[in-house]
């Protein structure tokens, strides 16, 4: 599983990041991984983002989580804006096998996620 915490659905960097992940989603799934995007934005913002970025993965506001304060520990957060974006790759046993925290204005890309997935399943990385 890939968890992608991101600050604000309508920021340019977040839109670019989530659009990129949507494009490489088949590659994530080739490694058996599903992607969940988690934002501190409210429920009212999430559907427009899905339409804007044509997301085909699950996006969830932290307000939909049972314990939003725990979810926000991935990033230091004010009530409505996260100050960092964080990525986690979780293996089949539920262990965080890779994580990365990126500054707000920097799209972390997909290379780190793909490298982590390939490290978990090196046999799937061979042509």
C-alpha cells in the first residue's frame, strides 16, 4: 500500500503530484500496490479534485478517518493546512518499508515509491 499525505487539493504542486500518481498507477498496481491519497482538506474539496485530476485512486480527507489526529502525525498540521507532504510504502505485513517527507512546495515525484516497490518485489522488476 502507498499512503500519500498532501497539504491542499487545490494547490498547483498537489494537483501535479496527484496527477502524476494517477498516470503511474498502473505501474504501482503491477507491483501489487494500491494508492491512497490523504489530505487535510475537507470533504467538500475532494470530489472537485478527483474530477480535475481525473484520479482513479482513492482520495480521502483526514476528516473521514476515525482518528484524524493520528493521521496528521505524518505531517505537522494547522487545522486546515499541512506543512509537509509525506509518502509511505507499507508491505504486506503492515510494516512501513519506505517513507519520505518532502517540503510543501516540492513535488516528490514517483521515483522513490517505485524504487521502494521494486525493492519489495525484485522479481517483478525484471523485464
